[in-house]
């Protein structure tokens, strides 16, 4: 059995892999963060169910951006046995493909539930985006 500190680091690492996977366009790494039956809410009108469906959604959404950068706060996590709740603040820059020089900035909080897997690792079982605001900066003149 792992220690509380080891679990906290492992939960934090899932969120770091999440950001690295999406920003590096390594969707295999990104997909590895999610349980097969994950529920994802707040990223659009509809709830997305399933790790493969969510990764496909993100793959399509990324087509609008030349690059992204997700800057995450330290993860505030509570762990109860094999379940964890994580709160992670994020500022994400999205460099718009269709508007040269334009940047969409998102300020948000991720509310994430994770579960320890049979192999001892952690995966996201529910992921919610709580948007705090967005801004599109026009290209420089």
C-alpha cells in the first residue's frame, strides 16, 4: 500500500500528464490519464462519456489551434482510500489557427475525481471544467 504522500504525488502527476499530453499533442499520453468510463462535463453543451470518446473530442477541438499551453496550479487533493478528489486551477493559452496572432486565454478550475486502478496507478473517472472567464486577444497592430 502506498503512503499518503506517494498518492498525492501520483494524483498530481496525472494532472501534469494531462497538460503535457494535450500541449504536446501526445494524445496517447493524454488518453492514459482517463478511465475507460470517464465522465467529462463543462467543456461544451453535452457530457462526454468514455475515454476514447473524450480523446476524439479533444483531437477535433485542437484543430482550431496552432499551439496550446496549460499552466496548472498546485493540485489540491483529498484522498480517501482508492478515491481522490482534485481541484486544479488552470490558465490555458490557445493560439488561434484562423486568426493569426490571436490568443484565446481561458481561466478555469478543473474538478477531477480519480480512482486507483488495479495496477496501483490513478485515472480520472470524472472531469469537470468550471470556467472563470475567457478573453481573445487580437493580433498586435
